[in-house]
């Protein structure tokens, strides 16, 4: 198939190849074990939902960076503790940071919808993209959409064209996702559906990020995870050239085996990375709980420690909005934690942010692993 010809003949899944080879089954088994450990640790946490705020934000940042949407830790962590509507409407946050936060919002929305209706549908795909891009666009209608080599400008792939064609491809993908008679391992199926979604390329923009959210949601749907906290994009961004190379290899020579091996390794490594993050966060939280209990002059509570571990940055409003204390008392609590070296105050304009340095170090280190 010529790369300049729309791939309207994109075959439905599953491919006719044998994907239950010994190397692939071994890789899938390793990924499944790692996911099992991650799920088990999450189930032992007193408040596992707190992890969504930290690890999901990492995933949002990394997935956006794959699309060359770059922001800094400081900008994100400052923005995320602001009032959501005020923050997004203001001109004090960059367009890139807005898109990263919209990605996280889409991840939350997809997860919540999955709890209510355990289906991955075309309408959900559209809502995810619309949340990321903050528009009302639907399925791509225009022709002349090409995927190009970013260095040379050469056209390397042309996705299917025509709304009716694209919708039919998405319908076939839905059928594959929900086909209970298909005996393929769900991790292999996740790799297949991710390729297929990217090959369909149903939207004018936001396809890559929507497709990466779908992988995590699929693992939740298949009961490999209870929460959408897999830091999957960290592996993809480190192997970005290989990721795109293997996507092309499936299109050009049906290299499904190599693609599925890559994705199984991505799942295993990022599950273990996420697991290590959780363990480090738990250790830091336990240590800081003891330091605060023994050292605070006033107002120690477990809820206070939970709040400062929701995000690396917090401020007085983070406490008052949760009815933990009035403004003056909340300020005193944060000052006590600062005096103990647990928080580091940072004044920006008229606002004082308090940085949980232990949490910041854990999250920053994991992105460099």
C-alpha cells in the first residue's frame, strides 16, 4: 500500500497471525504479574484515590510531551491547586499546561464513565478528544490528512478518509473490544486496539492522546487495574522513535509480533515504575506523618497529611476548601510544617505556595528513570 493512498482497506481486528508465540506469551505474563502487584498494592491503601492526583498528572504530562506539548513541573503543580475554572480562563497559564490539565480531566471523565457504563464506545472516544482539545469537533470529515516524518516532511501514512468509512472502522473496533469470544490475552488485545485506533486516526487532532487514554481505560475495563494510574507514556516517550517505527511496521509489513512485544514490555516496565512510585510515596507519607505528629505545635491530623500529598504544591485554600481550618489557622498549620522542613514556602506574586519537597523529589526522579 502506498503511503499517499488513504488506508480505507484497513482490516478489522484481530489480525490473521498467530500471536500466542512463546516470546510474546512470556512477555505478556511478565506484564500481567506487574499489573497484579500494582493492583494489589493499590487495594491496601487507605485512600487510593489520592494516587490519581499525582500519578495521573505525570501520565498527562508525559503523554502530552509525546505530541511535543511541553510544560514544566512548577507550572503544572502551581496551576493544579488553583480554582479550576479561574485557572483555565486566566492568561497566567500557558496553552501547553492547559492541554496537559485537559488530558488529566479527560482521563478522569473516561474512568468515571467506565464505572457507570463498562463500555468503550465511539461516543466515549469523541468525548475524550473534545475534553482534551476543548472543542465540539467530531469524526474527521476532511480529506488530505497525512502523517509525515517530522524530520524530512515525507508522507509516511494516510489514514482512512470519509466520515462513513471512519465510523465503520470505529464500529468494527468496538466489536473487537467487546467480543467476549475472543481468547487473546487482554494485554495483546490492548496493543492491537491501540494500533487500530491510531491507524484509523478518527480526529483532526488529539488522536495520540485519546489513544493512550484508551489503553489505560481498557486495562481498567479488563480488571487489570482498579484506578487509571499506569504511567504508560513514560516508556513511550523514552522510546518515541521506536514507537512510531513499530506502528509503521504493522501497517507496512504486518509486524504485529514486534509491536505487541514492545507494548507488553511498556506495560510491565511502567507498572513497576508506578509501583515503585507508590511505595516511595507511602514511605514518605508515613515518615512525614510521624514527624508532623511529634513536631507540630498545633492541629496535627491525618487529613492534613493527606492533603499535602495530593499534589506537590498546596496553599492555604487547599485546607480551607476542605473545611480543615479557617484561613488563619490553616496558615499556622502550613507554617508549622515548613518549620519542620516538610514543606518549603514559595512566594509567587501575592500567593504563597507550599511545596512538599519529598513528594516533588519522588515524582521528578521517576520521570528521569
